[in-house]
C-alpha cells in the first residue's frame, strides 16, 4: 500500500512544530524517524493516522486522503503503538490485545479474532500473562503487550513511537527482528520513531532526520548517519564507524554545553 504526506505544517497554538514536510514511503520497508527531543517526530507520526490534524497538508494512503476517511477505516490501515500508554480501566493482557481487533468487530469478538490474538501472543511469548491485568506488568512487558495489540490489528502500516524504549537489549532485538520479518512476509510498511541511532541504522531501510520540525536529511542509513549530520542536528561530536554497510554511532561530547 502506498503512503505519502505532502506539505504537512502543524502548530500547537502559536507554537509551530512541523514546517511543510513531504515524503513518499515505499511498500515493504522500515523507515525510522530520528532527531532530538522536540524536533517533531511524534507529532509527525500522529499526523499520519489522523490523531492530529495539521493546519495544512495532506496524507495520502492507497490513493485516498486520510483526513477524509472514517476513523474505523483509518484504524484498519494504521496500527499504532504510542510512546506513553495508561491503564484507563482494568483489563487483562488478552483483552488488551483483543482491542486491536476492534476495527473488524461487530458486537462481539469472532473466532478469527481469538485465533489472531492467540497467534500474536505465542509470537511474542505472552501466553503466561494472558489472564494477568495489564497494570500488573513491568514497563517492558506492557510495551510488548501494546506491540502485540498492533500486530493483532493486521494493519497495512505500523506506526511505532519509541517501541523499544523500556526493553533490554535482547528484547529490543527480538521486537525489531519481528518487525523486520513481518514487513518482509506481509509486504507492509513500518514507521518507527527512535532515539537509538544504532537501532535505526541496523533495521531501517531509510531514515528521516528531523531538526526543528524540518527534514534535515533523508535516505539510507549510511548517507544520513554521518558525523556532519549528527553534529548539525544533535550538537554532538561523534565517531561513525561501519559494521559492513551498517553505520555505528559513538557519541563523543556535546559541542555547546548548556544549550
């Protein structure tokens, strides 16, 4: 499924956040959005699935304008894992994941919904937590549950806002390997907001690097994750080495302390 955004500009009140952003995604790819805090990464993702409507610009998916689509149709296309999640009401792990099937549900969950949720729970090794309340889990376990909910949604586009921020190294790789395999097998698109440049480098086909709500650089990891770009965007001196074709970033020092 094709996805693009054109001329996206967003302000919160009098505070401009995004400035005339445009980009075209390709099928079956992983795109990482990187940049310092406050650069507009999360806001851009929220514009894609209509959680936020920009002052100008358009998002086009499969030839249709997202901002003219019904919320249920948007939910069938976009799966979303937010950066922060709260337990509004008590729910077990299996019920939380089952919420990912809501775009397809009538008045009750069907056999196919239960089968899909069971499949995803096995994939992410969550069966033993099925009847535990979501609020009783650790931060990392809860993050895996939210990712499972997005997988259960069977969307054409998966949006992740810091999907591995609460996971240890082993489980970061587990989740990213699953995302990569899902993209490859199902020919879907995955868009990830990440702070870990090395994680983005290893798994992303392309990277969008934001600075102050504008696209500073875009392309494959080796052309985006350069010492010059990191200096300009993060105000950090770095050393970029390579593991084959994969850039590895080592931060050395801040350039302007206190800024």
